[in-house]
């Protein structure tokens, strides 16, 4: 499930290229994701009582929560990147890494789930969402973004509820999110409605950075970062690599366990 985060211009923002609490929240989502995927793999190997991951509210609710945290953090990370005036060449370097990771996920899932391989998963969705957020930056300068971003987020949430079409039910159009039914794939994170979560994160990140710049948060600064938060922040900063490696490691370990057993 996941997706890698990646990462609007003030001197204070440039002086603090990372936000430890934001990275820690992303790291916490990664750990939750790992526990979720461990349960999924145990179920796949028959090492736990059969579970319905696709329609049991206990599992689908966790997936929605984990993915929402991650996409919200990705949106807030885009707000930081825009505040630091990250150049297009640097953006494209990060974007190509994300593209390569998405290709690896598609290839690996095709080997393991040939009929349900992933072509519109979280990394594939992030490729389009972060590019959209980057292209939106000029239109969202100043206070305009305070109205435009939540309006676009609301549109992303509501549109799939109001309209759908069989034209969007093919693998080539699943990524849009306007199909009439959920597609048969192991991971599905279409632009609609999920881009709404990233846009809310971008909006919230802009508001927090503006308040910090204006000094409105001085009295409530969080103080020193604790060791557990630093550990989670480290994980959050390396989320893409962790995301790509955790499932192969889990699957290899469970394969060895079943072989030895």
C-alpha cells in the first residue's frame, strides 16, 4: 500500500528543510502499514484464520486511515517544497525515482498476482498527484490558495459520488477513479477521490508555514524533539526505500518459515 512521500519562500522555511513532526507522522504511518501488510501476508500464506481484506470494515478502515495519513503528509511535504522554491530539475529527479518505484511495484505484483497486478496503486497515484500539486503552485500563490485548494479537494471527494461511467472501467482508465465498480487489482488509489486528501495536506501545510513565518506560533513551539520522534522522523525521511523493501522482506521471511515448518 503506501507510497512514498516526497516532497511553498521564507528564510525560516529554507533554514529548516525538514519538519520532524511531519516526517514522524509519515514514519508512524509506515509502521502501521507494515503491520497491516504482515497480516495480509500471513493470511496469504494460510498462517492465520482467513480474513476478508477487501470487504471487512476492520481491514478496509485501516487501509483508508493509513493511506489518508500518508497522502496528507505528502501534500504537506509539497507545501514545504514550494515554500523553499524547489527547482524543477530537483523536482524531476525525485519524480523519476517515484516513477521507477512504481514500475517495480507493477512488475513485482505481476509476478505474484498475474490477474490482479497493480497499475493504479499508491505510487502510481502519487506520480500524478504531486505533479498536479506542482503545476497548481502558480495559481495558489498568496491567499488565493486558501480558497482554491479546499475547493478542489471537495470536488475530488464529491465528483465520484455524483457521476461514474463504464468508460472508466478499463485498466487504462482505472487511475481516474470514475468507474462503476472497484477494479480487480491488489492496490487501487485513483486520482478521485484520493487527490483530495493530498490537496488538504498541501492546504494545511501552507497555513502552518504561513503562521510560523508570521510568528503566530512562537508561544506554542513544540520544543526539543524526543528520541522516539527522531526515530520515526528518520523512517519518514526514507519512506520510499522502506516501502519498496518491506514487502519483499516479509514475503521472503514467511516463505522461509513455511519451508522450514
